[in-house]
């Protein structure tokens, strides 16, 4: 029997469903939705469904979507008889997936969790298996898919204490939702404990963000930028957030050697704001989104573009992880970003104190001598300077990171072994 709070949620969302298009249009005007494809959020689509079985993979935003790419690659190679559908919720993730998904894989925006929308989406796509990454617990979507016999998997699941506290008020509802999954694979022991407390059966641990190959890049662009930079050492501040860019720039002013600093903001739309701050402080910089090139007088390259992190990391002599300094400069925590991305490329890397989203990985890399941890941006020159002076030490640190990344990336094989029994039987090659 469906718990009363879930019945009430279904009735409320059905009553509010007529308001959804207006809210989505308002978000589109603010750049939060794709105005051309906003109808996909209501379950409508212009994309026909191919014949045969279909597997649906879902990740909310950029990080989750990128973590799905190794699974998508494996699916398309090992099961070419299946159609693969990938959904995500943000405009940025859609742009990145458009460039990174293999040919033939379909991308759609996630439907809002309203009964009519969910039914329309499932009527059209008819998935045999749905795989959700991290902590997507949308009641209408999950329960309707379960009712239709769709196999459901929650993988690389990360559940916060705040989420647990919210569902604690509705324990029967939490059990109904977590019990809808045929496979639950949290990304760490803490999330496993929390999910178990919500009523889930835990089938093992898998963190998809630890899996995957080195980020791709454009070799021609690499050659052009490398030639423009010349012999100067390159520092890449990767996936930076508000307040971090100018603080890191000022800290690196204390390096004795002139470097080329590449700033890659996590949200490229902040590029104009960062440029204003750099211009105000008198820095000589070039802005990639404007097509500006690096010249002899350029100290900073503002790489405010999407899906080019692999290019900039390959240019780096040292990488500084953004999203890890916010509390040190008086801002709310961000939790850091994936330090395995530079590690896979053998780049010596430095992180700030706020790496809570990547705590186990950060600890493993620090222990391996592949990642340096500093408490504030002002500490960066003291770590960077020796790496620039001793190239052998920098190379050794990068190689330790490469080895640690390989050791961390075995989750995909475990996931594949557990997902395979849930997939539809092979119908022959397309």
C-alpha cells in the first residue's frame, strides 16, 4: 500500500502540473532552461524512439553526467543491440553531453516530477532499465516506473545528512522509494549507512566519479596554445568558484618566476565578472570566449569555455584545484572538485582545505604523495615554487597521482557485473 504522504505528494503535483510550463518558461528567460528544448521537461519530445530495448541513464548536472560517460561507453560497445537514453537537468550538462556522448546515444532533459509528465515520458521511451546516479529520489517517477516493471538502479549514490533528516519525517515513504530499486550502490560507507537507515538494501559500494579515462582534448588547440605560451611554466586553477580567482591570482604574484596562469571557472558564464575583477586590479589577461590570444605580455588566460578542461590540464605544470578555498576566504563551503582529473594526466596537484565532496579520494592521493594540501591561497607559492624548480620532483609527484588514479578506478567493472543481470536479454546486433 502506498504511504499516505506519497499519495498526498502525487495529488499535489498533479494539481500544480498546469503551472509547470509557466515556471519553466520563466527559468528559460533567466538562462536556467534551454528555450528550444524546454518542452522536454514536460515529457514532450521531437526525437523518435528507436525499435528494440532501451536503457535509460540519468545524472542531474555536470559532475553526475560526466561520471556516467564510462558506463555509456561500455553499454554502446558491449550491448550494441540496446538504445541508450541519457537525461540530465541542467543546460551546461546538456551542452557538454552533446559533445561527449557516443554517436547514436540520445540525450533528453529530465522530466519534472508531475504525474502526467512522468506518464508521457515513460509512454514514449519505455525503458527496460533505469539507472540513476547519486541521490535522485523523485516519487512519481520512481513509483510509476516500478509499476510498469522497469528495473531500477541507484548507483554511485551520495546521500547527505540533510536529505536523511528530511525523509526521517516520512519513514514509510522513504522505505517505499528506496525499496523500489532493484540495485543500490552507494559511493561510500557513510552514504551506505544513511541509505540503509532509510530502508534500502545495500548491494555494495561504487563511486563512478573515480572511474573513467583522461579527459579528451583537441591536439591542434594544444599545439597553438603551447606555442603561444612559450617556455613559461603553466599553472592551471581548475574549476574555480566565486572569490577564488582573484585570491589565487594575488597569491601567485609572490612567485619569483613569471608564469602563465590559466583560470578555468567552474561556471564559464562568470567569465565577464572575473574579467572585470582582473581589469580592475591591472592584470594583463586574455579571454578565450572572446577569441583573444595569449601574447608575450599576457599573464593570465581566462578560459571561460565549456568542455575544454582536458586541454588546459595537459598544458599545466602544476594544477590548483578550485572549489576548495571558499571557507579560507570567508565564503560558504563548495566541497572541492575531482582531483583524479589531473592525476590521470600525471599532473602535480594542490588542493585547499575544503575537499569534503572528495574526502576519501583526497586522503588517498595525499597519502600517496600525489596531492598537496594547503590551508589558504597564500600558502600556494611555498608549494608551487619547489615544484617549478625541481622538475624531477614534480614529475614523480605526477606519476604517483597517475598510479593512484588507476588503483581508484575499478568501480566500473563492479558496476557492470551487478547491472548486467538487470539488462534486457540480447536480441541480436543492430
